[in-house]
């Protein structure tokens, strides 16, 4: 287990540093952009897989948080 992500896993949802916060936000932006394209009918079927394969660490956490909220019905 990586202690860097303990706060996120504990449900606090806050990145550990400003650099992590910036990466978290960037990943969330990728996910929001994809969701907007999906709702507009312009997203390609494999586009989400390509985006998620590109993301790592905090960027992936940010994107997954947005996608989780969207799947639960909350606004991204």
C-alpha cells in the first residue's frame, strides 16, 4: 500500500501536495471532456480506454472520481 494515497483511500479525497492536486485536476478535466463528447454524441467507442491507459497516479484518480460521480448520477 502506498502511504501517499492513504488520504484518498480513507475517503478524504484530497491530494497530498499542490503538484498532486494539479495532476488530479488535469485527470478530472480529461474525464469531463470525454463525458461532454459522449453526451454530444461525438465520442468514439474506444476513446475512454485510450484516455485511461494514458493516465497514471493522481491523474487517474481524478478521472476516476469524475467518472464515478457520473455513473452515480451526480453532475461531473
